[in-house]
């Protein structure tokens, strides 16, 4: 009886069991798979949007080769677009974090210069592009607007 209790105590002292390790490996593999899929299916951007203090001041195509200065009340940044990527190559702010950020090319990526209140972001190919959730609500609104007649719901097929 004493030996049996000693074995139970030793088993409780173990930090990880085999099943714990298997669970950790499965969770890490699933996380890596999701991360890889997100990167793989992320959309290529089409337009560079330049915003200063919440107001859009310029929009450029990623297909162009442009090198321009963005002058704000708080300072100046140099935007360079080439080969489908956009980057800030110069700034007169103290920390220059915007210059050290990597070049952006995919939809949703941004470069931010806080001292100059500057945001450079990438948009997709079409303005008004719908994602799954927005697309559902647009379809629902279409059905309500064009197919709802009185108390009955009619679906028109063509």
C-alpha cells in the first residue's frame, strides 16, 4: 500500500505526459497551418493610399514607379513605389521608425509615421471589394429591397 501511494506521487510530479506533448504538437501544427494559409491566400494590393491626420491626400497605383515627397504640417517623408512595393525611404522625424519598416505590397499592410500623423496603406484591386461577411449582408439587402412584397417573401428566378 505504501509503495502504491509513492508511485502515484511520482507520477503527479512529472511535468508533461506523452498525451500533453502530443496535444502541444497538434496545436502548434494547426497554428502553423493556419498562419501559412493566411500568408498564402493574402491578396496582392493594387493601390497605395496616403493619409495625413485622418484625411486621404493621395492615391497611387502599385504598378507605377513613383518617388515623391509627402509634406505635412509636422514634417516631411519620402515615399518610393517601385516593383509593386511601397516604402518610406526618408523622413525628418527623430525616430525614423517609418523608414525602418519593411516595404509593403499586400492588401491591408501599412506604414505609419506617428510624429507626422502619416499612414500609408495598401488597398485591393477594386474599390468596394466585398469580403464574405459584407457580401452576405449586401445580398440580404438586395433580397429585401427587390424581392420583398408585402407580407410574403418572393424570390425571383431568371
